[in-house]
C-alpha cells in the first residue's frame, strides 16, 4: 500500500481514485469520481496533512472525537453504511 512516509495529500487522493477505478471497477464517469478529481486538483501539490496536531493513531472514523459532534446527515449516513 503506502511505501513511503512522504506522500502528499494529492498523491494519496490520486491513489484512492486509481484504486477505485482499477481495483473496484468504479466508472470514472460517476459524479463522485468527477468530484474526487476536482478535490485532487484543488489540493496543494506539496501539502502533507499527516501529523498536524494529532498525537495518536486514529483506527476508526468514530475515534475522531469532537469532529464527530458536527457531522452532516450525509456524513452520518456514510459512517453508518461502513
């Protein structure tokens, strides 16, 4: 999976995109895939979010603590599906 600790956020998002297309056979024409590509393009090329203000490893979405208090209904539905 991730072989290097220096991947940028953009590289990780691109990896997700490619995995969805090539491993899970998602069509690149789906609306959410277009949206993912827009997010990839909007992400600064050298941005690396790993470790910014995070002291511990997060093993599950539910471990995100305070962020979980302000979820949209859409975000809640995504977590419930998983």
